[in-house]
């Protein structure tokens, strides 16, 4: 009986220890945790096809992730505090640094006091320690999944060499992306009166970040384990984004959700930047200023539902379609080449739009010069609807075109004919020659007539 009791107690102890081992380190979103009442607020009833509604003070936008066109918005250009959605920009700059070869996902970063000193102790964290060595990939995961402010500042220092320099990089990138009402003061999103953006600007930043494959992979994670380091045991986190699963909240999981980032401060309210991919369409949504988690999540869900109800995807151009003929100079054989689409062009349009309603507008040179290799990009084709560009894709040469054996002569001819001065001279020579021939013919004709008259006169005299 004693052995049995000991066995039962052992199992209970193991269970408790296991649970403690995998329970997430508390990751408070910025400076306040979510309460139970936040996640059980009633959803607003919305009829199918009806535009979503938002509370006073909330701003929102829904865009086509493919081309950035706005599908719905509510006060999307109003300045708002972005809270931890700021970390999307921090991650974007990190991935751009990786592309430039300045750092890699496997780079081991030693945490310094400069990186983590002075952070709000009540803010979200992955509990980094001075002297701890963590890979950039795991810092990115710790920043984007549980929203670690310490991870954000560590990444900023590693990429920008200092937080101040990195913040300058953030603002420069915002301007590059066309963000006209954005100014960053830090890489983590903790409140600063001079740290603001808009739903429209953040949608542009999120769209740029989602172009990076590894960024997509991280923000789509429901939960992660970060391996032990030299100073910490294994860490386990559940994504703060409730659209991805029911692991954190029971009511917000959304089919096809792929990211992106939550945020919260007392002054910013609840923020959610999100993405969904389904039925051949991909949307990015931003909701700022939600009074609770339910508002930001349900508002996003309503926007996504509206998007799928009102819009559809069509493919006016398929990969390989022959679309436009172009003149090929100095070629052997045909002097024309039919250009084809490098990729299929799938665009999001209002339901009821047919492929015949969209227009294809080529942007190609007047001519090209042989040789041409199969697969060479010759120009682009824009897909437009009512004057708005929906997509743009490359036009390529589907086959190779060899250069003519007589290309030097053709090149001289092309040069002479292509030069305005020589072309004018050639025109004048042609005009002079035609005029000379015309005058010569008239003169000959008159001479013949005079000769005939002289013969007739001589005959009459005889």
C-alpha cells in the first residue's frame, strides 16, 4: 500500500514538474495583461456583405496583400500608437540585413546590458540575461511570438549597432515604403508620445515584411519551443495572435489565418495586424485602438469575412500565354517575337467582375536586338481595372533568337536610321532623288513632245 501511494505521488509530482516545464514564461503584452472579460465580449452581428463597423476611436484597414489596394478602411490615416505591432518593422529590418549578408539567422548574439537595461519590468519579455547567447532566429521568434521587448532591443542593437541608429533605420524604411504618418522612437513599441503610425502605414510595413519567407514562417507559428542557452532552460511560448488557434483564446481561430502580430499598451489599446490566405486570395488587416482583445480580434474577423464575401480572385493571364509581339533587330529569320507571361496573374476583384473587364497594358521597348535567350525578361504587363493597377508581371522571350550573320551591316543601318540627323539627311536625299527623277521624266517628256512637233513641221514643209 505504501509503495502504491509512493507511486501515485511520484506520478503526480512528475505531472506537476512537466506542466511547469512547458508552461509559457509569462509574456505580458507591453504593460498590461489581458483579462478574462477581454475575450468573452459579444460579437457584433453583421449581415453577409455588410461592411464591418468599429467603435469610436478604433481605426482599421483591409488590403489586398498582392498589390496593396485598399478593400475596406475606417479612419485608416489617423495617427495611432502601434504598441508591439512596431516589432513588424524591427523584424523587417532584420530580414533585410540578412539578405544583404550582414547577419544570418544562425548568428549567435551575446546579450549585453546595453540591449536590455532600462526596459519596463512590467512589459512583455523572454527573460534574456546579460551574457546569454541566443541565435538571431530564436530572438526573432521570441520577439514575434510572445512579443519580447528584450528580444526586440537585442535585435536592434545587433543589426543597427545601437538602438538609436536602428531607430533611424526604422524611420528611413518607413519613408521608403511611403508611410507618410509614421515615426518610430524605439524598436519594441513601448509607449512614447513621439512613437506613432496609422493603420494604412502599418499595412504597408506588414505587406513588405510578408515578402520574406522566414518572417512568414515565424508569424504563422501557433506555439514554439526555444532551445536551452548557456544561461536559460528551454522556453515555450503560445502565439499572442488568437486567430491562429484556440490555444490562447477559445473563440477567435480563423480558417486560413497566417499571422501577424498583436500589441497592447494602456494608451494604444489592443492592436492586431493580421493576415489570411484562402480561396486564392490573401488579405492583410490592421485594427488599432481596440478596447479589448475581443474587439481587435472580432473586428479583424469581420473585415476578413467582408473581404471573402465581396471579393473574388480571377486569373486573366496564365503562365506561358503569348501576349505581345515585339520587333527583333539583327535577327536571323523572323524579325518578330511573341512575348509570354512568366507567371500567372491572379488578381482580387469585386465579385461579378469577369476577366474581360480587366485591361492588359504592356510596358516594353519598341524593339530589341538579337541575340535573345529563352527566358530573358523583355518588359512587364500591368493588369488594371477601372484605371487601377491590380498586378504587374514580367514578359519573357519564350524562345531564343539568333543573331544574323550580316548583323554588322544591319547594325550600321540601324545606327544610321536611328540617328535623327542621319535620318533627316537620308530623307532629304530620297526627296532630292525623287525630285530629280520627276524633273528628269518631265524634261524627257517635254523633249519628246518637242521632237514630235519638229518632225511634223518638217513633214508639212515638204
